C-alpha cells in the first residue's frame, strides 16, 4: 500500500468529516440565533398573550429541533464550543428578557436549564412559566446539557440588558397618552443592581475573560475584550434609561 | 441575583485554580521532554554514514510512550473543563507523535545507510518505513482513535527536522573536505521523502487553520531541498544510488 493509502486518504476522509460537522453546527447555530431574535421581536410587540404564545410556540419547534441536533453532534465536537456560544447567548437573551418582561426579575439559571431541557424534549408547557409566571414543572428525563453553562448565561445577560433598555424607552414613549414612569424606574433599578454586580466582578478580577465557557483573568485576551465591550454597552443602556427618566420626570414636565 | 453572582465567583475561582494546575502540569511536561530534545539535537549534527543503529530504540520509544501515558492520565484526571484541558492534551499528543516520528526516521536511516545502493522503505503496513503511519502511531501510543490533524502537524514538524538535518549534513561533510562521500546523498533521499509527503498533502482539502498555516511552509522547505540537490548534482557530489521504495 502507498503512503496515500496509509496516510493521506484516511486523513482526508477524517478531516472532511470534521469539517462537515463544523459546517453543520454553524448552520444549526445560525438558526438558533435567528429564531431567538424572532422570539425577542415577538416579546417587544404590543400583542396579546395568546398571539405571543402562538408566535413563540412556532419558533420553539425550530429551536427544539436545532438544539436536539447540536446536543448530539456536540458529543464528538467538543472543540466547537466557541462556535456554539454566540447562539446560546442569544437564546439566553431571549429567555431572560421574556421572563423579565413578565416578572421584572432575573430568571434563575437553574430554571433556564430546565426550560432548555423541556425545549429539547418538546415539552413546550414551560411557556406558561416564561410569559405568564405560572409554575415551572420539573422534567423527569435526565438529559445532560453540556454545551451551556453559567459563563454563557453571564454573557447572554449582558445582551438582555440592551433589550430591557429598548423596552423601557418604547414603553415610556408609547401612544397610550401616559408615560410609564414607574415601570421605567423599576427597569432602571433592576439594571442598576445588575450593573453593580458586574462592576464588582471587574473589580475582583480586572482581566475577567469568558471564552469557550471558561473564566479567565487575562487582560487583552479575546474573552476579556469582549466582556469589557459588553460592559460598556450595558453602561450606556443604563445611561439611556436614566436620561429617559430625567426627561419624563423633570425636563418634559411643565409643572413639577 | 446575589446568589447567582456568588455562584459565578465560585466558578471563576475554580477555573483559575484549574488553570494554575494545568500550567504546572505543562511545565512538568516541558521539563520531561528536554532529554528527548537534546537527544535529537545531538543526532542532527551526526553525518548519515556515522549514525549508529540504536539497539535501544525500543527503550526510547517506550520512554516516549510512558511519558505520554503519564501526562495524558494526569490531564484527564484533572477535573477541568474540556476547553481548558484541550490545548495541553493536544500538545502532549503532538509532541509524543513528533518524537516517535523522529526516532523512527533516524533509526530507519541508520539501518539503511550504506556506501553502495541505499534502499529505504517509505511507508509499510507491517515493518516500520521511514515514515510511521497513523495506524503504527496509534498502536504505539495505545490510542483509541488517531487524531489526523495532530498527526499531520507532527509530520510537518518532522519535515522541518529533515530539512535541517540535510543542511547540517551537507555543511559538515563539506567541512571535512572529502569530495566523494555517500553523505551528500542524504539530500537526495530527503528531497524524495519531502516530495512524496508534499504530494500526499496535496490530496487534503485543508481549511484555513493551524494545519493549513504549517502546510504553507512546506513548499519553501521543499524548494530549499531541491536547490541543494541541484547544486550537489551539478558538482557531481551525489554518487550513491538511492531507492526510495
């Protein structure tokens, strides 16, 4: 047998499989990103609960299918964690935003994981917990979710703050005739508290970095730059709500 | 919220601890391969016809294998995230394959080098050719599955050694001032080996990653060897017949 038969042909076959897997995972995560964004848009719309539910359930079918496939492929493609994280952050952005819009609270991480398991198992009843604050039923099936952890959650939360800012501003300037000062103020308080927690993290770990699900403390690393950028955007979101509140409560009022 | 961030802090501390443990382990591994490096740094300065066939090559291979087993076990036992361990794990595999490939190259070369016709088996299923196949590496290191990407990177690193050895041999032989020597033929042997490997690499569909970057330097190495062979041939210095089977 030649060197081609003993080395290069099997190598080519193996490398092709790896490349095909990577491309397939990229396609799947693209869908997760896209449908998570659609879910967020639905949450922003001023539509009734019934309509919102039906829109989200349609998207859940696709998200469920893509997550199921990723879960299987991830077992043999652990090195592709970095390719998956972005889409997972988007998914977290949707879940935390939907829950916040409904309850005004931070979605507990463990409940998020339960909902992801439900999503994979096509048990979409969790939607009642997410958008109506009903009880979340525990899942019987013990399925492992290896490709999500708290580091993704932290990064996804950053993105959620941008959505809360958008919600606050659109709420405050809606056409109902009344400014929703109280709601905006509550959102502002929530973001302030969350921002404070992030600032504490940066003070404790000045080079805090999150990359491929790993926490590190190295200034100028890719993960650290991304963390700092998100923190800057977060700060500007807080400032935007602050300015809106000032406008609503002081500047735009003729009589105080 | 406070509870969640408390948990995050714990996880950050855990990841930092694991990182530090992995750094210590990497340092220990780097120290452990110094003797392997020194061995081949010495080898590179020896002319091909003076290379002695090493009876204890199997001892060396078993040292590489046991070193690999020791460190890969330590890494796998460390309860760190896959992403944290991945780089060190791959480094241990890559270095181990690399030293197996080099040791086999010099062993086969020393066994085959004569002043008459030099016959060298390039690859072989049963015995070891001058290039160890992925299956042979897999069997030596007791892998369940060979990672072709790492094997190919190690192979490209071997090519760099081959080029360096050729240059050293030609320089050392030229200094000895003997115009007729079988040692000049090493350039032809190595050029043919690299040529075969280059043809093999052309069969791959490489994407833009570390393997592709390393492969891009192969053409320069090949060009360098060809130039040496051309110059030596012009001066009729390659006198020994070569057969790369």
